[in-house]
């Protein structure tokens, strides 16, 4: 799946989540966010920078929890931002809150 060739953040919804996040041939990081969340807005440029840096190695995606509650519920998202890391369709790690880019990259490097 060559969905992240340009290092862009992929916008997911309940319908596309499984096909993209759980069936990707490369590791995936999903940013569960809400547009009205201040820390989410602070984290957005960091997510975009990480997407460019890890293009073709990790798929970086985001899902708006205020509009796509089925997937957010499936992963018990209580607070946003929440970053969930998937490998081979399985959750392998997660970070909650507006964490520094270095911490995100540390998790990505361990994938």
C-alpha cells in the first residue's frame, strides 16, 4: 500500500480505518484527535513533521474522534490526543497527550 509516498498525514474515518491502519504492509501510527482540542492543535505540526520524516517507512494517519466514534470506541479513546502504534494490524504501543516529537520518534524507531 503506497498511501504515504509523499509523507502526508492520511485522514481516516470509521469506514477506511480497518483497510488502511490494520492492513498496511508498514507500521502505522494513528493520531486520534478532536478539532476543538487545544493540545491536538499543538501536536498537529509535529505529526506532519513526523509524517515527512518517516515517509515510506511508517504510515502516519489521523482520525477525528468527534466525527468517527465507532473506531474511537473500539480503541477505548478517553482523551485526545492519543497516538496508537500498529504493526501487522496489532496495537503495539500508545501515547496519550501532547508529547514531544522526540518521544514519538523513539516509539516509531522501535517499530
